[in-house]
C-alpha cells in the first residue's frame, strides 16, 4: 500500500473502499472490477483510492491476502480433528461466500497452476506442521501433508460458491446444512484415518 490513513475519517474511507472492493472483485473478478463503481459506492474518489492502494491490482492483493488471513484466523486448523476443520471451513464459506470467490478469481486470472499464492504469501506452514505431527503420532494417514490438507479443503468446498455441482447458501434450511456437515465430517474422517 502506498499510504495508510492517519485520521478516523481516513480510516473509515479506507475501510469503505475495502468493503466495496471486496464485493466488486468477488462479483466481477480482477479484470471485470471497475474502479469507477468502487469509488462511487465507497463515496470517495480515484485519487484517494490510488493514494491508499496504488492501483487496482494492489487493491485486489490487499483484499485477497486479507481473505486468506481471515480463513486462517477464523478457522484455525485442528490436525487432531481434520473432519471438524472441514466442517468449520464449510460454515465459513456459507458466512462469507465472497472469500472463496476471490480465491477463484485469483486462480482463474493470475495463477492457473501451482500454488494459489507466491511462496512468501503462503500461510499454510503451521497447517502442514500440524498435519505432519498428527501423522507422526499415528492420528492421520501417511502422505504428503500438503496433499492431505488440499484434499480436506477440497472436500470442504463440495457445496461452496465455486462448486461445479451445487452452490449452497446460508438461506437453505438448517437441516440441509446439518445433513451436509454430517456427511462431510464422516467422509473426511474416513479419508484421513490412518490405515
């Protein structure tokens, strides 16, 4: 970022830009997002946006990296219970479908292969260590910890906004979500069980 807001008014503008831009990028992607729509909805101007973020790509980067941090902080891994972790990820995708959409746009428009983010921005070291420790203790099946993590995350996304089969919403009946949670929990438990 080029400049951080110093006043409460500047901080409020900064946050409005982030909130509006998150919705804009989630809906339209990086290429389709429009600065004009963002500044209009955020009740600011291009000069202010550029002063805070530099350009559209850096604005997306700020939002996207914050979304990754949110997932890590709101849904911390429990390698001793990867099935529960998958269910908590499912619930977070219901609460914040925009976060998974941002990741999808990053995959489509920036990094079609390999890791979703550059090595310096990856936030999975502690997850991989936790899985490796659970494997060493005999609680999780053997295999590359990254592959185990990727499989659990993929299973948690089965009904996410980017599913190619069915995208769930928070508005669906609670009983439907509970059925999915039960199925997800059991499938992940079986998939990661030592064997």
